[in-house]
C-alpha cells in the first residue's frame, strides 16, 4: 500500500480551516500561539495540549461539539 504524504503547509492549511470553522477568532489565538511557541517543538506542544487525552476521549468531545452545532 502506498501512502501519499501531504506537505506540512497543506496540513497546516487544512487544520487552520477546520479551526476557523469551529472556533471563535478569540479562541483560535490559543492553539496558534501554542504551535509557534516552544521553538516549534510540536511533540512538546502536543503533549501539553492533549495531556490525559486519548483518541476515544477526543472523539467523544468532537461528537458532542458537532451535536451542539446541529
């Protein structure tokens, strides 16, 4: 199986679009500032942002947010 990897720029563009559609501009500032802090150490930022979270717990939160919007 071949996996086509997208560029970091394309992934960031998609992530920003998702955040822009689901968050208030004032809330969007927080993840952006975290991404560009820590000298760009994504793993350090990710660990801090999602401490104690699992894929299942994040999925549950996403579903709840989607249900509130519809």
